């Protein structure tokens, strides 16, 4: 294309430094916010005021920040649950089911120890450890089904994980509603409340699961960047036939990534229902958190499976979901505007990934000499 | 700019008349100053000029990366040149797509066949034909096609399914398809690379007939130099995107052509040192295996290869060699029989165990199986080392050490690359193969299975790869060489096992083997005793 003597063309990139990828993401967010501000202007609001409300509530207000961080932890676990199979070229759509089972298993530990009606005579660290292990194991178990079927008979993992979501969803209903074993004695269609000793300890107002997020980020970074196992997962993800030739066991990789992914999704379930202050029960609206876990998939995709980049995206979307809801209430915005804004940013982030692969070159057109 | 476009348009409308009254010897295609620059500043074609005359076979010769593929794509409208012009019978043309090129009488026979395997020959030939947009009179078309094929001495069964055909037959289908569309200039990409000697002979005869009818034939060739000398009238040699020389074939010798192509003298007679064979490394007993369609494709293969020996498996593609290689390496389950490696039964051992025990395999599918395009050179080298205690410390990979190893392989195997950290998909075919072979040989395996190690490589890289296999043999490795190139088999092997329809026909000592005898065996012609 030629414009006013300048030649504009697209060129494929051969490599992309990390800082440039980060820069494009920031530009994408700004671009998305800019686009959405036209919608605010259309509906007679000041975008500046709204964005100020959203971001100051989400990140500066001490109450809002706590909500944001809790969402962030949840999204980070869900993202990791997606990323691990994703790096092996497999799609985990089963975070909801895995996190439901994780939550059920944590509550199951408390239930079996008699925590539904009385107190538990057990040191808190031991109890918490048992709950976390149960959540990890339950998530891994249901996730592992998809990995096993994929590895053994090449059954599509997307279908399996999605179907398992329905089973898990109804299993939670069975457990917490209508006389189910975990039913709240008050009968409000939610689970019993955790006794004091089973609630996750807070560190500076934030649940300790925040530390787990950072530890897991480092662990995943090392796994994919340094470890032989991560190398095998990546090789399998890029080219299954080449991985097989190199002696990598496709069955084992499929099972393993879904065990790990499912375990981390289970941890997300544990976090939201057993570690977030003010919750400490499987709420009637648990399905909402199942849906929310799909944002983990989006965070994982936007960050192209990079665990560190994922953290920033998860923080952004955690904050937006909290700040957006607050702004909607406070400034009387239309229903669902918070989700529309998040959607816009996602589209913008994905669209800007075009620049990961291409660059635009503008050159002065040379005058032709005959 | 717009003016030239209109003119090109005009030319394409005129195509009905353009091919009338061709005189033999007349210039029918004239390429002037063809230039193509790729992202990153690579100049794939640098002002290339050449003329094709009617009734002439004009070979374009060049190594991998010399710009042949780019030039071919430009002539066929797959790519547009940055500079330069193409004239067909004096008319300036601009091909925006292959459709334009076909309209102007240019036909292309791809090396990697572009046919639908599940369809019949007739369906494939009609597919995409301008007439086939409306109603086709299938019967009439079938008769026309058979007549057309016969005119040039081809045998085609229009009702056969393409997947049942041999490579040679598929090529015939592609040629007939191009001719049926009215091609006057036929571009052949590596025409004889997958053919048996018998099929090659037949193809050459057909090409002769074509030139008698004043068609222009343009074979593009990388490594079959004797073929160039045998068939062509003119030869244009490319190196690094430029025309380095053009000559009448009568004045050329193999040595001259190779030197011009590579830019340095090439040794054709490989030094094959005397090696005393040692202990048996691999013993195969009655090995059978199925192909991907579930049919037994390898039948009762038995052989032994000892230290310092090369066993050459000769045969035309699809006669069980591929299944043999994959079964030996554990990529395909054995149906029956067993494999002993250093006396140990490894028939059902995993691929990883085979690597650890000292087997090495260089697959024929270098981009799909032998390497991971999106990985760097270092990560690709890690494919054979991620399990090796020298580079795997308690589950952590020593990427620094792997990087040094990669640099050593790059040095020793003379790999042209900007460095070890670029993605391997940026490498040319020859360099990719050097990395794969270098990676496998760096493990100093006791057995190397080399599946089509030099296929598609240029003269320089072929010589290099062959020399490295002989080096492995000198280092007491057992080598199983699978090749469709009889000359390669004859010059490298100690023993030759021709395969036909899944069976090893015979195992002959190379010293006594004759090319025509082996050629007959792989074509399924029984020896008379």
C-alpha cells in the first residue's frame, strides 16, 4: 500500500523480545479502554470518572483491593490449571468441575472430622494441609480422567472435561441442597460453614493462598524454562510425532498435565470457598465461580501460556471484575457493563497479538530512475 | 501501475490465440530481471534472466536455497516478483495466481504431489479444470484424457484411486493433468527423484515426445546431475539467487555442473575405507508389521548388521522400507518376529530405551518428526539429550551445556545458521538434516538407522551427509541406510537388501551387486536362475 509517497507494508517477525510483547499488551489495554470510553460517552457518562471509579476501587480502596486480590488468586490458579495442559497442546475446559470437586473434597475433610456441627480437635496447620491436599487430589482425579482417556484412546479432552463439568456441578447440588450431607443446617441451599479452625489463616489481611500463587508461578516458570519434564511437555505440545520419536511417552504426558491442571483448579475451589474471608462455605451461587474460572482460560491464552505474564492479566481482570461492578452500582451504569468492558479488553488484547507476529514497515518510496 | 495491469489482463484474455503457429526454437518464455526479496532482506532471486525455447528441455540447476523454489513459484504465479518481467511469446504477463499462469499455458508438476489420494485419477485431473465448473461429460473427458496420455506414451488408468498408485504413476497423473489443461510450458520439480530406473527411462521418452511437439520443458533439479546431462538441451545454473552460468548441455560434464552449483569442487567418489566388521549389532528375525491402513506392509524381514557395516535397503517408496525403519525403532509395533540389539531382545522396548541403549534414528520426515520447527536449535538438540544424565541433573536441563553441544554440532557439521538460538524452521533443508544427523551421531550410537538421509538435499549437503555416515561406519557403528537412490546405495553399502512389496528380495554383498540386477529386483521383476 502506498500513501503520500510512503510505502506501507507488513512483515513477519522472526523474533519478539519479551519487553515488546509486554508493551503491546499495555497498548492493547489502553486501546480497549479508549474504545469503550466511546460507549460511556454515548450513554452520557464521563469515561474519565468511570475509569477512575473502577481502578481506584479495585486497586486503591483497601476493601476493594482485598476483593481484587481474592479474585486474582482464584484467577491465577484457574489460569495455571489451563496453562499446563495448554503447553502440551491440550485444552482443559474442565476448571469448573475440577474446582467444584476440590471444594467438595476440602469440605469433606472437615465433614469427616465432625466439623459440620462441632469443633475439630486438630492443630490448624495439619487440618489446613489435609484440606489443601484433598482439594488437589480431587481436582487431579477428575482432571486425570480426561488425560487418561486422551492418552489411552485419543478421546477428545475438550468434550470430556466439559461433560465432567455438568457431573461435578450436579454433584455439588446433591451435596449441599435438599438434605445433602453438606447441607447448611439453616437450609438455605448452601453448605455448612467451616468452623474457625478450618478457615485459612490471613497474612496482612490476605489469605495465605496468595503466597501459594507466587510459589506456583516460580515453580511453573522453572518447570517450563528449566526442567526436563517441562521440556517434554512443550515438545509434545509443539509436535506430538516429533516428541514420540524423541522417546517422550504421549500417554504419560497427557495424564500428567491433566493431573497437574486439575489439581491446581481444585486449589482454586479450595481458595474461594475455604480461604476467602466472609465466605467459608460453598455458596448457593457456586456456579458463578465455575463460570468465572473460564477467565483463567482467557488469561492463559492472552499470556500465551507464560506463567509470569498470566499473573498480570489475572490481576487486571480480577480488578476489573470487582471495580466494574462497583462502578456500575455507584454510577448507575447499565446492567452487565462490567462484563462488556472485560470483553472489549479481551478482544483488544487478542487483536494486538497480531503484532507479535507481524510488524508494519513504513518506508519512503524511492523515486524510480530509468 | 494500472496500465501494466490492464495490459496483463489483455494478455490473459488473448490466450486462445497466443499458442498458434509455434516454430521450434522460438522463444516462448522470456524472464527478465526476476528479483524477489524476502523479509529479513534475503535476496532469493537476484535479477534472474533466462529464455525457454519451444521444443527445448531447459534444466534449471541449483542447490537448496539457490532460489529455485522461489523462481518456480514466480513462474507459476504463486509469488509475485518485486522486480522483473515475464514475457510469454513476446507478450508481457503478470500472474496474480496460478490460475493466470495456467491460462497462459504454464503447467507445473510438483515434487510433493498435489493430488487427492481418495479420488480417482480422472477426478483429480478434472478437479479445478476450467471446463469442470459447469456440467462435465465424464465419458468424453475420460476418452480425451486416455488419448492424450497415449499420445505421449503414458499409461494411465483413469478409474484407479490415486492412493493406490506408485510415485511414478502419480507423477504421470500430474503431467497429464497439466497437459489436459493446455500446458505448453511444463515445469517439473525434481522430476526423477522418486522414480525407479525403469520409470525414469519411460518418463524421459515421454518428454522427448513432448519436445517434438514444440512444448517447452523446464525441469528444476538439485541433485540428479547425470539426469541433467541425459535429458536437457540447455542448462541454467543458479547459486545464491543469481544465474552463475548458462550453457548448452553438450558442453557440460557432471564435474563442471557440480562445481558451478556448489561454488567449489565436489568429490564424487566417496572414500570408503576398509573396515573389518565386528560383532553383530542388530539381528532381525522374521519381522512383520502393518502400515497405517492396517495392511501387513513388512513381511518376514530377517538380516544382521555388524559393527562397521552399512546395510543398504533399496526400494521404491511404499515397499515397506518405511515400516521397517519405524518398527526397528519402536515407532510401530511389530506384528511378529523379533529384534535383537547386542544380543538383547528389544522388540517391545520403548523408544526411550532404544535411545538409551545406543540406537539412533534419523527419520525421513525431517520437519514433522525429526525436528520441532518452533523450537530453537538448542531445544531441538535437546530432543536426544533431555534424558541424558550428562545434561539432565536431577530433572533440570543443563541448557548452557546443550548450547555448547549445539555449537559443536554447528561447527562440525558446517551448518549455516545465524546461531544456536534461532528457530530451526528458519534453516534450509540441507542444514536441517545436518543438525538432525549431527545430533544423532553426537550420541555415538552403536546403530544408526538413516531413513532417506540425502533425499531432496543438494549436491554439497548430500556429499556431506554420506561422508558422515561412512565416518560412523569407520567408528564401528552399524548403519542401516534406507534410500531410493540406487547410486547412493551402491556407493555406501557393504550389503544391499532390495525390497519389493514388503519383502526383502535378497541380501547381496555390495562388491558383487550390479545396478541393473537391483533395479529389476526393486521393480518386482524376478531374477531368472
